[in-house]
């Protein structure tokens, strides 16, 4: 029997089997977001990973579907396949370094992907490709084109398809705040917190509040002869607007810090 461990070779075989099972379990847990936290972990990161790495090229696929979309500009399926091929191609080392940084050539490709995605969405496909929308977050995110408003649009597609995902709602809240869409950000933040495990809710609430404040440019300023602390935010023409009553501070001090 295999599990009769009296033989040395059998013990080695069992050890190899268990190591293999452990690796498979580890990959499975990471893929489903276990231990990944919020902010785009788990499946979302896997969907936007460097799928074209290792030298595989999708240039022929890109050429094929570019030709098809030119001939049939209203063919949503052709645009969908073009976006997918471009995203796969974007995983190659010419476009993304081993550390995950997008190269200048990668940014050029990302602009092409963004245009293809816009053409695809403009056709209002009857069933938008949700996995493709998730992968577009890598294009519109901070390490890509840094277009938070566009990131909000693709995340809204994702959360509509997966309404119980706390991670997706947390991402939506983050990018909505960065796009200065506080209403969507607040709604998504509340939903993310309600869906998160109870033990993680305080940390998630704190993190999302920090993102909201940073996006709003809220600052704490200590100034004036009375040495009081004022919480303000930038207004028109560089003016500062007070958003909370002053609080006492050390006399004779004057400083500015960003929350």
C-alpha cells in the first residue's frame, strides 16, 4: 500500500505528494482572496496579473481583431476579443517590469486598450464581460493610466455582477473618492463595511476614511497668535475653508500638516 511508510522510497513518495497538495491548496487560497485583505486582493489581482509574461505574444491576435473591428465597428464580440488580446499582451516584460511597474511602452499599450474598451462599452453589449472589466482596473489604476473615474465605471460593472464582494466595494469606494465622487464613495464604503467580516470592519472603515480625507485634500493648520488648530480644506483660488471648530494648541507655534 502507498501509505505503508516502512519503505524509504514510499516515505519519499508520500512526502512529495503532500508537498504537492500543500502547494495546490496555497495557490487556491490566494486565488480566492484568502489573506489578501481589501483593495483589490484575491481574484481581482489574479485577473489583472501579467498574463502575457514569459515571452508569449498576442500580436497576431491583436492584428486579427483590429482588422475585424475596422471592417465591423459595431461587432461587440470583436472589440471584446481585441481588449482581451491587448491585456494579455500587456503582461509581457516589454510593457511591465518584473517588479510590476508599467513601462513607457506599456503606457502606450494601455491607452490603446482604453480606447478599445471604450468602443466595446459604447456598443452596450447585452452581457458585459465582467472578468474583462476587472482586468481593466490594472489599466485605469494608479500604476496604469491613473484615471480614477474610469476605474469607477469598470468597478461598478464588477459589483453589479458580484454584489456580495466586500473587496470590490472597497475598491469602488477608494476610486470614487479619488475621482472626487463622494456620494458613490460613501455608498460603496458603507456597503463594503457591511459585507466585511466583523473583525475587519474597524480597520476597513479607518482606511476608507483616510482615503476620503486624502482625496478631499483636507489639512490641519496651526497658525495665528492664538495658537489654535484649524481643520481646513482647499477652496477656490487657493483659499482655505474651515471644516471644523478650532481647538487649542501649543502657544507660539505655526505649522501645516496634511492628514
